[in-house]
C-alpha cells in the first residue's frame, strides 16, 4: 500500500489527493487530460434533479491571486447526466463520486437515489446552493442536517457533506450533518465574494455574487478545518481551498484533514496532481514518514 493511502472513517482511499467538484468536469470528459490514477477519488460536477442552464456571462473573473465564479451550477439534470456518463465510470482509474445539488429536500433525495444506480462510489452533497427561500443550506445547521438525512435515506453509498466557510460557527453545521448521517465533511466550498470594475461600474459576474476560490481562501479553509477537527474529532475531513502544491496538502493534513481536494489549480495546471504527488513523496522521505496518516492533526502548537 502506498504511503499516500488514507481513509475517511471506514472508506479507504488509495491516495489522500482528491479532485474538487466542478474543476474536473464530469470526470469522464477530463480522463484524457488528468491522470486520475494519482487521485483517491474524483468528484464530478454537481447535478440537480432537472437541467439548470446556469447564469449568463460573465461567469468567471480572476481577482488578485484568486478566481471568482458564478456559473450557477449549469448541468444537464440527473437523467441526462446518467445516460451521458454512467457507462464510462468504470474506465476511470479511481473512485468516482457524484455530487448532488437541489433547491429542496425531495430534489436532493431524488438525485442521490438515481445517482446511486449510476455506478458512483460515493456521494458528495453540495450544500452551498440556496433553498427555495434563497438561503444557502450550508449556512443553517437545521437545513443542512435535513438535507443530509434526506440523502442518507435515499442511498446506501458513503456520503460526504460539503460545507461552507461562510457558515458561522461552522462547527454547528458539521455537528448537524454528522448527527444526520454524513460519513465525512468536505471543508470547504468557495467563499462568497464579489467584485466591481471601477471604470465600467459593472460587477465582474452577471449574478453579482459568486464563489471565490484559489490561494487567498486557503487560510480561511484551514481555520475551518481546525475548528471542526477540534469540535468533532471523530468526523473525517476532506480539506479543500487554495491547494496547488504538496506543502499546501501537508498544511491541511496537519490542521486535521484526512484527505485533501485540489480545485482551481486544475485550470492553470491540469496535471497538478502529478507534481503534488511527487512533492508529497519527497516530503515524506525528507521527514521519514511512512504514511500520510501520521500527519493528520499533528501540528505543533506554540
Ligand atoms: C469553476 C468552478 C466550478 C465549481 N463547481 C462546483 C460544483 O459544481 N460543486 C461543488 O461542490 N463545488 C464546485 N466548485 C467549488 C470547488 O469544488 C472548490 O470547493 C473551491 O473551488 C475551493 O477549492 P480551490 O480553492 O482549490 O478551487 C467550483 C469551483 C470552481 C472554481
């Protein structure tokens, strides 16, 4: 077994490195570009009950060292998604995770149920979408717990809940989803943000507010991981936010994550998984570490 192997509770991963949903397409359409054999799992872009057309352009803007996106979770809906991709999941040399999103509980349950029949290995729950009242599930412990309960009842697959660092306190959301049956949490999704061009006075995104991702959000995600690792020590964590090299991965492990997802870095360097894997192997050799699991939560307090 590779020293990069880890687990999320009883769910084993061949590598701690994971793709971040929405940055590796449907997984199937990125299989020639990204070497998924280096990843412990590849989560596909989020899928809703019906097709969502997404927002009008502009939907992407680079700001400072990060990236704003307001795609609006464009996707073909679960039925068309399963027809287009399910048969090809066996060709992916790692676990494929589906990602469910909806505006209400029935929608989450329906997508999770249909997704389970499509051959995915686990299901990630994207809680960052607004409910019918316009409030993101991820900001409310009760709403988040209700979504996880609905998905838990709809599938026997392992499930992870993807949280938002915008939630305050995030430990309340983590505790609610753990209680509702989540096997792990992904910490975290992009941070809500916006930007306006002083010359044109136009917002960078047609939808005004979107998700900010990349290097600037890493300290925010690390803080969220630390809080959850302390407050819910038996809840496995996938760290996510601003990872583009092996040192960033180690940082998340030391904070308490058991696995680490790479997102926006794929847009600049689709093969970033290779340099991260090499870097991790070098780090382990240098520090005489035989398994990355030795690093989980192992930061040295001052
Ligand atoms: C263009 C784009 C699309 C995304 N789509 C999704 C999505 O469909 N579902 C989801 O859970 N997260 C989505 N995300 C969030 C990422 O999975 C990740 O949580 C976030 O970008 C933070 O990680 P990073 O800083 O490494 O990019 C998207 C991010 C970007 C940049």
